C-alpha cells in the first residue's frame, strides 16, 4: 500500500519517464488496497509467498478429501452422529495442519515468517515483530512457541527480565541466578588454594629448620665430646699405661 503514496508515484514517474503510466498504476493500487472501512477487502493484500499453496492445501483437504467424497468413503461430516462428526473433524484438522506444515517448510523463514507476513498483509493491529509474536506465544501457547522455532528468534535468558514466570514454566531453572554462587565458589577455591600453598611452604620451612637445628646440635656434640665423635667414627682411643 505504500506504493500508492505520492512520493512513490513520483519515483515511478521518474523511473519510467511517463507520468500517465505512473498515475494509472497509482489509481489501480489505490482502488485495490482500499481499507475495509472504505469498502475494500483486506484479504486482497495477501500477495505473499505461499498464498496459492495454502489455498491448494485447503482445497485438497476440505473439498476433495472431505466434502466431495461420499460419506461411505470417509467424506463429509455426519450431522446426526456427534461422535463420528468429532472424529472426522479431528481427522480433517490434522490433515490440514500437515498440509500447511508442508507449505511452511518450503517457505523461507518457515511458519513464523509466514505468520508475520500474513499479519502484515491483513493489517492486523497492533502490528508485531517476530520477536513480539514469540513473546506472546510464550505466555499463551508454549507448544506453538516450540513449533514455530521461537528459540531461534528470542533469548529465554533475556526474557527473564519481563516474563520470568513464563520462561520458568517453559524451561525451569533458566532464570535462576547462578552467577553469585559461581563467584562465591571461585573465591572460596582461591582462598583454599592460598591456604594450602601457605601451609605447604610453612611445612617445608619447618622441616628445613629442624634439619638445620639437628645438624647444628650434632656438630656441637662432636666438639664437646671427642670420645663420642671418635666412637661415632669407629676409632677407639689408646689407653695409657698406669
């Protein structure tokens, strides 16, 4: 619809070098993209990838496989049998979802991108980015949040600030603050390591001191008691005659 703005028409006039063609196209687009209040049909905005394929999938599942088929072949919806009606309706919705999933898989960005484009094409209010769509799904439909691949679009850790309860319900423990505990553990390990290192240094120091003290005491004993020193070397002193 932005192509109907005067600036866009002027750009086309310059590009084509033809005022008549640009104005004619502007008139056509203005008529085509009328809002619903102006008598237009917003569904006409659905010029997006996959539109034809979605219609083909709906035609196949609803018309060919259900309405056109005879009741005996599993077609149509029996009005007088509620249980059979519910069973066939469940089968229909499952088959339609499978066909839509096939279409989504062929489109760039998958189902989430399609949802985003369709909302824009229908001019749904308020407009939402893919991130906002995923945030809403996290709060309202967590199965759809997973199926649309929202984990590739939003960060659960970041959403802990605004949707802590929803995040914890979807993935418990995501919002728990482990950073403080980790820091405390690192500090305690560091302190313990320093204590062990100091203890080892002290033990080694004491052993060296003890060794030196023993060696010094042994040397003093040899000086004050020559007999003990000689005896320690295996030498016996000669005895002088009386």
